[in-house]
């Protein structure tokens, strides 16, 4: 929303507030053009200071990274000769101890159970571990061996030519490979003092720079883990554990107690005792290893497994016992802490049917079911979303014999080709288009020292994992992100929730990629263009929409679309005049006409829906969690609204005009991106309808996918009934979905978010940006609330209606402020403005609550600045946690103008600079680079927060009066922090 639009809203609101004589007699403030000049004065200086500090830090960061970038791997992998039985490489760690350099051999080997072809098969231990974050900074010395004892000799001219052709480098007998910290510590841990150790480690035994070799080795991965003597799960050395309970000694002491029949006595303990003991296990099972997608294959296929944590070891079967313990603990907090680990154990238990001795007799799940369900587990390379589970699926586990060519691991292919091949395979195998609507696909985004590289856009018909119920793995700890998928994610592929096109088969075509003279060289081998052709029918058009439903809020607009009369309900406890009960179309729509687990809705749902209306807010909205958390609410209302919450979250309730002579209207649930005018279609072979948007810039018959939807009365084949349909469906419509990177939002929603960073969703894609996104989301909701409620008084933000904007903690804070300040001023809004303005000479005494009641938008923008400063406090003064907690309790300007805090920054920054050695090596420079990158990111957040504050003040300068003198003090506090960083982060680094 532009400043002018914002001003118009505030002017109209001000006129409505100033009906009282007292209000009308007051002189209007900030109405002169000079106000704008005063507002902008000095602001550019602050933003320029931010740019100078960022450039200063970026220069230092670049300086310490220069020499780090030169430390590339010098070891060159000899190609594997599979004709001679060289199927894999094994890593032999030379004997050693302590801080002695790690020296290794890489030896070609056959798999233990393969037919001998001239290469010996060496027994090995396979390592399962989390690759870790950050850069590979630890070097190990690697030498090529022909056999276990014979060092590889220099190849002849012919062999060397082949070598150069395959590896693009000249032959070397030995060299260095750099690894990340977690693997480096593991190699030290498993190195023996008096004899070599033979292992298989993917980061070292596979040439990660050779995409063709990686693809070939991934096809052998299942055999590699099955035939390993042992699979060792490395959970780290425990040095980064957050609490003493997470240390290896404490964890394994408690594990032994669990194994000694403690599990049987858990149910007898009280909840507090259970939680306290469960923290030992929860801290362990929050380890990053449990969130890796490759973990599932490595653990599921292992003949024997053991867990190593620091210097401690135990049997791998302990993981199942841990899961049982956490399930018996039966507390919400414990289940939330360990959900990923529990999912891992549950999936492994349900993947196979095994014999009594543990051999796999039958695989139970299809590839589509595995990829669609394993959403909590992430992979560094998004292609591994598919490749990591090929050996586990019942339809693709024959990797080395009859694997479908579309699924052969091919890391050299672009992500669009990999995903399209997978989708085409699933459609061919299942004879269904539902894979287009199951949100499973992560985007390609890799990070290197906070710099994102190699971002590949995907068409909208490839369903993004960020639109799944709980989003990407990094989003899951924050809770639900979206409503449950209508097509479901059933493990049994034959089970469907709906049948919108009955049993009709799909008719689909993927557009090929065509090259011309202008095609970039990197795209010459692409297979697909991103265009999708599919047969189906138009069944209607979106006519009216309600606001999207954050936290499954049923807004009064949604009730109104269904004919609900709020005044009549309050007077007679009836839906509307002449209508006693809830219309069937409404209650069935908000639960998607299903009960839990896709069953038919229970007969008591209509009664529960009517009972839920007793808990409407004053505004006429209904928030399911308000009722679910209410002790005196009926059990049927809680169960009903639990289902509503799972279905409605972030969706829109809409009215749809159906095609046909009668032009009937029905209800539906659509994605939050839906706009009036979008069309509703059914694709042959798809179990639910979809929302499409015409690409009006080109031709009307080009579309892009908005997403799946529920249409009341059209979910069980009504659209195709009564007519004999046979492929190729010549009487149907052929839809062409073109390559589109995003769904554009309408102008209204774009205006609402103009005062914060553009194009932000309600959930972040990267965990490190979570806090900033949540702040901006809340702030955007405040703007929206004021736009939708121009008649509301400023202090109405503290009413129960505010619960739809803030968390329960924030709402409690607002109610407290209202009790402290609101009653003192009553409805005299001008007196509230004057009280805030009186602090011009003593800003340190101004309470945030008082400022918020008078100017909520500007106050929230100020709080946004404070939160980003708190984050920098923690980053720079992390050792003074008690002080940081105290600082957060200070008044806003008491905190911003404090010289004590700036002095503490300067002391810590000087200490940091003094500890950076001029001759620092690569491993010593990496933490410095990471800290500078983190401070740079926080500074960008602070710069953005200040810009938002400036825009918020500027937008209200001719509307609601706002004390712009505050900006002077905010600028002063922010500039002091910028100056401390620029002047006190100084050090010298040798580039030699």
C-alpha cells in the first residue's frame, strides 16, 4: 500500500473519530509540507551509515575468505574400472592418535557379495552421519592405492588420456581433501592407535565433483549398506550440546536405565518427572542426523547398526526403544520436541515385512507414497528427495536390473527434468494425476557462506513442499503452515479421499525443450520445457472470496457468503431469519465433507457446528483454537473445530458460479492465492478439482496452476457423470499450463504489504529468517486490520478481536496496556496523542504500551527495530545473557539511547578483533567469516526495520498525528550501534 493510500485511510478514520467537540477543536498536526521535510531529514544519513558499515564488514569478510577459497581439493580421484570389478572405494584410515594429521588410503573394492572379477572385496564399516553446516575447512591427506597394500603407480599415456578425459585433471598419486567439522571429528574418533580402520564414507569414497560417478554410485547405495559389516550412526562429539543432559555421558547413562526395564514403569510416573527424564532423550533425538532423508535408507537396510555419540556407543535397536519411551511419555511438549525422530522410527518399522531373522521379505510402499510422506526429512541436493528412497520402494528397488530410465540417478540433469521424469513415472504407474497436487518438491537452493547460489525456478504445476501442511523441514518446528491436502498422502496408493472424475484415465503430455541459436550452452541438454498439456473440463468460476484463514479463522465474511445473520443469531440463536440450522453446504464445506483420516463426516457434525457458533467473537469471527483451548466448551465442538482447523488453515472460503444452464452457485475452499475470476476445472484422472488462472498477458488458453480445491457437490464425479468419456477425450478441453514461476497476488493484497518487505509468505523458507518473517507477518496483519476496520477506534486493537492478529502472549500484553493506560484516557484519543507528545523532552520515560495505544502501526514498527537490536545484542554480547534479558525489559528509548549498551558492544567487538590472528589458518578463519556473515545479516534486518519504521511514520504524517521527533532519537540509537561496529571491528589478515 502506498503512503498516499495509507494517508487516505487514516484521514477518513480521523474524521470519524473527531465527531466530539473536543476532538474537533484540536489543531491538526503535521499537515504542512515541511512535515515531510523534517521527517526525511537525517533518515538518509542513517541508511547511508548502514551501507558504509555493511561495506566495511563485507570487505573484512572477503579478506579472510580470500585465502580460504584458494584451499581447493588437490586429490584427484582415479576412475573406477567396473569391468574389472571396481564397484566402490573404501577408505582406510591410517593408525594414529590425538592431534596427529589424518592420513588415509582410497582403495578400489568389489562389493562383498558380488561375483569376483579380479578386484578384492574388502569388509568395511559404513558411516551414517550428518554432513554438517559451514565450509569444508579441515584437510586430510589421501593417497590412491591399487590394493590394500599396493600404492597406485603412475598410469601410462593411454590410461592418463582416459584419466584426463574423465576427470579433467592430470593424475596425482596423493593430495588433500577438505571436509566439514562433523566428519573430521568422526574420522578422529574412529581412527585406531595401533592398526588401520576400513570404512565407507560417502563424502570421501565418492568423487562428489563428478556428477556421473555420483549417479552411478547412488544406484549401488542400497547394496552398499546391506552388505556392510556394520552401519555406525555418528551423532557428533557432543561439543555443541545445549544442555548437560545432551552430553554423551549423561545421555548414555540414562539409556542404560531405559534398557533396564524402566520403560514398563513410565506410565506410573507423574508428568513433570516424565518430562524431566525425557529431556535426556529429546536432546539426543533433536540431533540433525534424524532429519536427513538418506538416514532412512541407511538405517532401514543395515544388517546391524550401532549409535556412536562422542566416545560412547550402543546398539542401533535403542532408537526403537527411545521412540517407545517418548510415545509413552504422552505429553505434548515431549512429542513436539521429538516428532522427527518418531517419524523416522515409525517409517522404518512400516517400510518392510521382515522374516524372523530380520531379512526383508516384502517392501510395503510405492515410490510416490514415500516421496509424498517423508516431508520431515531434508536432503542437501533436492534430487535426493527422490534418489534417496528408490531402494526402499516396492516398485523401484531393483536399481541395478530393471530400473525405469526416468528414475535413474542423474545429478547432471537440471531439477526440472528430474522432477518431470518422476511425475511422469508416477502418473504412468498410478494412472492418476494426484501427484501434481501432493506438495513434496523442495526448490534448489544451496548456501555457501550465506551466499545463495544455483537457484532454479520451477513451474507452478510442480507442487512445492512449502505448501504442504507443515511446510519444509525447517518450518516444521513452528507448527502448521497450511491445511491438509485434499488428495491426501495415504500410504496405500489405491485409497483416495475423493473421485471428482470417477475412474477416468489421465490424458497428459509434457512439452519438450527445443533449442535454437540463442539457447545458452548450459541448457542444451535440457529435456523438458516446463509446459504441461492436460485434458479436462471447466466446471465454474470463482465469484466471491473471503479473506484467507490464518490459523483457520472463519471470518464474518465467510459466514456472510453462506447467508449467516449475526444479529439474528444473537437475538434468536438461529442461523438467519427463516433458517434455524446451519446450511448443509456450509458445514460440509468447512470440513471438506470428510471426518478425520478421510472417513465420512460423523452424523453429529451439524449439531457441533451450531454449538460452535456460541463462541463467536464480538466481530462475528470464529477462531477454532479459541474454542479448542476453552475448558467449558463442549467436546463435540472441539472435535468438529479440530477438523475445521486441519482443513481451513490458510485457505479461502469462496462462492463458485458453476457452468451450465442454471448457473448455480456453490461453496468451496481454495488456496490463499485465489482471486475472483479464477476458473475451477477437473482434470481427467485427478481425484479433486483444481483452480487455474488464465495468463491474460498472452492468450486465454494459457494457464498456470493455483492449486487444489474443494467444491461442494462436485467431488464425486458429478462433473463427468452422464456422458461416455473415452481417451483421447476429443470433446473435452485441452489445458496448457505454461512455465510460470509464481502466482501473482492481486492489487489489494499487494497494497497491504507495501510497508514491509515485498513478496513475503507467512512462513519463511530458511530457518535463520524465521523471526524477521514472523515480525513482518504480524505487522502486515495490523495494517490489514486497520484497512478492514476503518470505523474502529485505535484502542480497539486491544479488544478480543486482536487475538486474530497477535499470539496469546501479545494479546495479554495488549490487554494489560489497555488496563494501565486505556481507562485513563477513555475515548479521548486526542488526550492520548498529547500525552505521548509530552515525552518529547524525556523520551526515555515513554512506555511502549502508551505509544502503542496511541499509534499502534508506528509503535509496532518501533518494536520491530528493537527486536532486531536485541538480536545483535545476543550476537555481539552473547556471554552477558543476564544483561541482555535486563535490556529487553527497558523502555524503548531508554534502551536505544543507552551509552552502557553501546560501550558493551565496543568492548566485545574490540575483544573479538584482538583474537583474530594475522596468520590465521583456514580452520581459524572460518568461524570469523561465519560471525561476520551473521552480523551482516542482522544489520540488513536492522536496516530494513528502520526503513519500515520510517515508512510507517511517513504514511501517517498527514493522517493520524504521529510524533515524528521520535525518529531523531531512533536514528541516534541506531547510528551509535553502526558506528561501534565500523570503528571496533578492525583486524589484519595475512593473504600469504
